[in-house]
């Protein structure tokens, strides 16, 4: 009895975090392809990391710098919408751009090997779309068990298969929200999307005529507002109440509709239709499918005004057409805007019309719910029939119900990770939101169950903290029985379980964002969980570093406090996790060689394979050079141990670093890592992503200025003013000075290889008219191309900063050349969107934006300067050919210009609060050449070279091969295209008058990236 009483009074054993996870942690609706009890043996390298977070461990700060993880699989043939079009799940690589559930671009940061032998299921939705996935795939769903208040949950496929319906009734239990509209930049489209939509809907497939109702003369006004000439006609040969609109007519009639006013031999609209390859081949070009939200809406409105209708009750919009490609394009447009369209097919049938037996073709009908707040038409009679959202049920029309989950034959599957805030991405032709991988959070469960105390979890933003609560904390509480009984359900009265606060006996877990100074100082906390610290803002409302603010809340607990800092690293010199890891004892995981037993940390340099054959990847021992294979990983990880590689600045801080090279068998393989590395070659952004997310290392920007003398020595023998044969398009950058315009013309080829074609100085004050007229003549100039032909500048960026911004705005507004992009440079780094906009800068007195006012692009100059320096630092070694991205400089350029090209250097400095930051500092006073090169590169981005990749360059190559220009345009000798000392005299008399023939160069490149 005494022994039994003693056992009852004895406190429970003090567990470590890994021991607690082994006993209590259950993986259910978490990001795991291996559900069930937690097994530390699967990832032995995490044991010491978790145990360092235990209450009995002396460490006060634990720093974990890591690579990304991968998770739940989809079938490899699942179509995934990307920024460039569509890609199969099996073809995705690290760095590809997808969309998250809110339509924002996100990048693939990790991919798994193809997995075979999984149990697979086909999930079908109420709009007819279906997706094949395995039983462990997770879905963010609404559970309608409680019809009045559906619950947001994250469930595995296998968890939903038994409960597709509510009881035995007709109602379906689960639904998934439709995505928000895809956020994409404005495209420089050849034809206004509304005009193209009108023609695609009910226009003649071979000419510039559109059939409309006789009461829709208003349509011609809408077309004219888009910048085209449109004439409404009631021809004598018309049938019924059909009228006709002619766009850019070759025979133009007077106001009476019968008298011939003028004749032109070619319709420009028809020419552009031919360039888009839609004449006699109606379809929606790819560039329009990935245009901005307003451009896609205008395209839909044009098609609906021409060939669409709305039901008499105003509930459903409908588009009918016999061309399946047009129907598929309309479906993709609607889904990319967040709508849930349904398509029906009406079979061909025979009708009696005017006493004659006629047969009608089969056609498809697309139907969806829309509201007048976002009208699907421009024609007033159709807009008037649309009802308001206040009279509808938007929740029902913006959700997809799951109607069946059926087992299907097992097929190869694959999983990816994306960097979206909510870890969601869109899949399938229906743009359906689905999950990717999340790491387990055993420490928070350990605190709530075993060491109750106040805890603070900090995400980069408050919005992310809310998502973290819904997607990670709530499932953690639901799936772990030991926690389920300690935290009351959220729907219980006075439960203390809210979105950002979880109360439990003896403590509370508060979630906040690093962007909220109030949230960071709202409470004292013994335990701090600081997640993705590299995404934290540098300063919070002027109160300082968010990490310092959060750690100040734990000082009250003295030696008992503990902080856990976790992140994937980003840029060297600006990465917080790198700074914290460098101040620690820098522990790395050492594993034994299966051949000689030598303990070593895995380094990417020791992973070797035959070029072009990543499946031959083997890790070579640093001691005996034994090639280790994938199946050796299990024994190696089991025998591994953490070792400190430095002496920490703070004895109470320990740091861990792990990369994807340690991924267990069945996760990310060495062969896949080798494949990802090969795919990233020649793409700096992909290499950066690889180093950050796979190797868990920071990316070192090439900010040191190259030696200008070395660049002068490597100048090449090609003439200035003549486009080299390798260049496929021309862009230019204009730097505005007080007494001149400096303009550099650059030629570009695949891999972003570049040639300086010409350097032009236009003298005169930017406040005067003459320099800008000369710039307009420069744009009209033909640049002879080596080997025959001529090219024109396809895009030109002008820096509007400086003292004469208002005057520059006025002159650019007057020129109205669509190839000119007004820009404003900003400091900072934005690699995902280095050029943003355009933003209207002209406004009326009441603040309303002018419809045809000037639009300004914002350029992240730091990003493009680093890109230029990286290319200038490229070396050719012993190779005869230069590498992709090489900067070619002509022999005729002066040394002073080369000095200006490398006039700045990237330096790491401390701001007034002591935080490290990187900024560009001048080495020389003049840097016009560098600014012009940055603007020319931004112009190439606007053309779509970065967005469309290989397809962009291939289309340009095809155009040059298919339509060579006249060899006679090349000068016989000398630098004819280079301006003399007086630029105005040269520009005033161009070699080829602009009116002599139609412009070629500025229209030709568009064909390639719009087809």
C-alpha cells in the first residue's frame, strides 16, 4: 500500500520532446505521406533538435537553418496551371511559378521523386472536374455536417471517402472554395482584349466583320473606345434582325452608310489577326489567357457581348459556341477569375425553319453565376439584366462540392512544395486549391501537454498567423488525443479557444505576426516559437527588430526561457537565420561512410554524377571516395550524430543546419537533387532557389564591381550600330540628365546573352520638346543586322526620376508610343516581380484616374544590377564558346563608358538601429551606362522573356528564319548607324523615312510570344 501511495504521489517522468512525440503525437491531417504515430527513427537528425527544446535542456536559444521539405502526392499527369500556361505534375521543377488559392504567384521550392504503388482515388466535383491523387493527399474543405455553420477542415482523401454524403440524403458533405482571381501583370497585347473577344465570339473567321443584333449599335462605340475604327452597318443582304460591324474597314463609308469615303488596301486589324494566328483558326492566344485580371475580364465581355446571353431571371450567364477550343478557352478564363462554370453539350438536331427542314450543328454551352458588381458585358441592355450580389448566394456559386471519391488503378504520383503563405497551390483544369507540405510542430504540443506555460508563436504576418492556427494548430489539437482533452473545442462556450489564442491548464498559446508591434509586446512568454524569421520585416512600426521585441517578452522567466528560431535561408548578408546560426556553435549532422566508417557532414560538392544522367548520382566519401547509393541512407542516418563546428558567441545558444541531402529513402532522392541542379543551370533565380530550399544555404549576390580594365580588354570586333547575328531582339534604356538624354541600345538572345548595339547621346534639356522628338525618331529607325535585314527597338524604358519629372511625364504623354515604358527606380530586392505596374500617374481634380493617362512602371534596380554584375563576372575558362548570359561589348565603345557600367558596388552596412542591410554605393560619379543597362534589361522583362522562357526565344528564332529581311539594308562599310557628333542632324534625316513602308520591327516580335 505504501508503495502504491508513493507511486501516486511521485511526479510523472520528465520527458524530452522526442520522447513525448513518440508517445503521444499522431500524424493524421498533417502534411505527411506516412500517417500514424510519430516515428523519430524515420528522421533521426530531428531527435537532437527536438530534445534541445525540452525543459531540462540548458540551451535558451535554438537556431534551426534548414532546407525545404516535400509531401502529399498527386498523379504525375495532373495538369497544373502555371504563369506560362499548363504543366503536368510530373514535369514540374524547382523554381516553376504556380498560383496559390488566392491567385497570387508562388514558386515550387521542392519536388519529390515519382512514387509508385500508392492506393489512388479519383475525386469528382459538381462541375464535372476530377483529380486523381493518393489516399494521403490533403484537401482544405468545408464540412457541411452542421448545415448552418460549415467548419473549415484539412482532411486526407482516405478520411473523406466514407462520408461523401450527409447520411443517406442527397446533400454532399464536403466542398472546396474556388480560387480567387489569378494575379498577373498587364500584358502588352497586340489587339485590345475586348476587340478580340467581340471578333472571337461572332466574327467572321476569315475577315474583319462581326455579326451583331440590329439594336446593338452601341457595340461600335465600345470598340472605338478601345482605339480601333469600327463602323456599324445595316447591309441590304442581311437576314432577319442581324447587323454588321466592320473593324478597321478597307472601304470606309460616309455618314449616310452608302457613299464611299476612302479606300485602304489592307486592314490593319486583319493583319494583326493573322499575326496572332487566329484567322481561320479561332482560339484564345496564350498571352490573353495569362493577361491581367482586367484584360481577361475585357476579353470575356467582348465574347459575351458578341455571342453570350443572360437568363431572364438574371441568375446565370451563358456562352454558346460550336468550337470546342473557344469553349475550353472561355472555361480557363472563368476559372482563372475564380468562377465555377459548368459546360453542357447539345447534340445536333433537325429543325423546320421557314418551312424548310434544316439540321443544326452540335454546340457547347458554358453556364456560370455572376453579379452586376463585376459585369460580364459592356452592352447596357445585357448589363441591366444582371442581378446584384445582395440578391444571390455567392457562397454556393464559389464552392465546388465533392460528389464522389472512387478508388482507381494505382498510378505514379508525385508531390511538391510551394512557398505560398498558406502552403496551397492550384491543381487540375478547374484551378482547384490543394495542399503541399508542412513540418510537424511537436514542441508546441509538448508545451501544452507536458510543460504548461505561456507560449508565443510568431509568424511573418498576422494573416499568416491566422492561417497557421487554422492549418496547423487546430489539426494538431484534433489529431493528438493527449491535447484534445486539454484544449476545449472552438465552438464550446467560454472555451478560450480562439483563432489567435489557445488556453490550456497552466498556460496559453498566443499567435501573432512579426508585423504587429502590439502583438509582440502584448504578453510575457516563457517559450517563443519564431517561424520563418527571414520573412520578418526589418523594423516594426519604428520600434525595432521583431526578434528582439519578442525575446524581450521572455526575459522575466530568466534561465527557464527558451526560444526556437526556424527558417529557410535567403540572401547572404541579409538573412536573419544565417546571422543567428553564425553566432551559435554551428552544429552539423555527421554520418558514417558504409565502407570505411569515416564520419562526415554531407556536402553537395561530393554528390557526383555523369553529365546528363542524374540517375547515376552517388555520394562519394571524403576519405575513401567510396560511392554511396540511395539505399545506404537508412544506415547512415541511423549512425549519425550532431557535432559542433564552431565556438558559439553565446554559450546558451545552439544552432543546427540540415539540407535535403539527408532526406530519408522515399523522400527527396540524390538523383532528383542532381536532376534539379541540372535543370537550374543558366537560370540564376533557379540556382538561388535550389541553394536556399534544397541545400539550406544562403545565396551570395555578386555585388563586387568587376574590373573595368578587364572588360575593356575583352571588347570584341563587331561594329557599333549594327545588330550582331546572334541577337534576336532590341531593347533600350534612357537615362534623363539635366542637359541630355543618354540612350543605350542592347541586343538580346537566349540565356540573356547581350550585345551593346549602340550608345546615343541626345543633347538638350529634358524640359524642351526637341530631345524627345529625336527620341521618337530613334524609335522609328531601322538598325541593320549582320547577315542581312534590319530590326527596330521593341521596347524602351525611360527613367522619369530626377529634377524634371513633370516635364518628362508631359513629353511621354505627348509621344504616346506603346513601346515607351515610363519607369521609376526603387531600392530593395524583388526577384519574383522586379518590374511592377503599371500604375496611373495622371489624375483629375476629383482624384479619378485618366483613362488614357500616363502609366508608370516601378523597377527594382537592385535586382537588375545584381543580375548584370553576375553576367559581367562570367568566365569562359578554356572553352571556345562563351557561356549563356555573356555581355558582349564592341571595340568602338570608349573606356569611360565601361567605367560607368561598373560604377557601383554592393555593400553591407548597418542602419541607424544597427541592423545589417545591403545597398549599392557609387564608386564613381557618373553611372549613366549602368542605369541604361538596367532599364534595357527591365524592358526585356516587359516583353515577356522571363515569363515565357524558351518559347519566347524560339518564336523569335522562327520569325527570323521564316521572314528574312533584305540583305541590301546592310551598310557596305563603316558605322552608318552610329550617330555623329550632332545627334539632332542624324536623327532629323533617317536613312529610311518612316512613311515609306509599314513598321516592321516593333510588330514582328509580338507574333512569337502571342501565338
